C-alpha cells in the first residue's frame, strides 16, 4: 500500500469499479486467501491476565486466528446495570503461544 493507493477513488462508482481487485490484492498481501474456503479451526483462547475493577474488567487474550498464527488482544468488559458490554481490540499477530488454556 502506498500513500496514493486510494487517490483514484472519488465517488462510490469509482470504488465499485475497483473493489473486487482491491479485495483480491488485500487477500494476497495478508496471505489468507488459502484459508477462506477451509473449515474454521478452534481459536484456542488463552487468558493471560485479568484486571478487575469496579464496573469493568480487562481480559488480556491470545487466540489463534489462523493455524499457527496467534493474536494478542485486550478485551474490555463494561458492566452497566444488568448488561455487560465487550470491546475487543486486536493488537498484533505472532507465532508465539501461551500455555495457559481455558
């Protein structure tokens, strides 16, 4: 990707014209095109740490997004009255795994 990758897009029609090509380029750059048609594998979620405070908690997670590739991610759970809301933030992808499984 460059600073000018989207400079040719000015209208919705411009986007519609190149959308499929850009999607294919994105899949190629990320290397995930071969996984799109395979059966989903288990996430193997590991809770690395939990921070519990009044009204919220943060769980630091590592999960396997694709076979052999893990993502570290903090997830914030907010408690409001009887509901709990979650905010999930993807941080980075890594080949390392944590042994503590849930």
